[in-house]
C-alpha cells in the first residue's frame, strides 16, 4: 500500500498528532535437546500484540503484558 501513511503526519511538524494503532505479529522458535542430541523437539509460538502508540508519550515505555495473545 504505497503512500498509505501520508495521513499519519501533520503538515507543520511531520509528526503524528493522533494515537496510532499497531498490530505486532511474530513467531518465537525454540529447540531443546532430549537424550543428548538424539531427540530434538522444536517449539513454535505465534504471538500477536495490539498496541496503541501515543505521540504525546513518545519516550514512555509501552507495556505488552495485557496486550499480547499467543497460540
């Protein structure tokens, strides 16, 4: 979607004025060794986080504790 973010910035400063809703999706991969290297189970978890970025609090941390779900 080329040019879809043009409405997120103001004309005067170039910074967003309204809160921006973001969805983060990522996969965490892990591998364990059971019985030495004989058995190697692999685990994959897909995590999705819905957060809101507030430009008035740009330097504040955003807690992901209650914003994320996993499968």
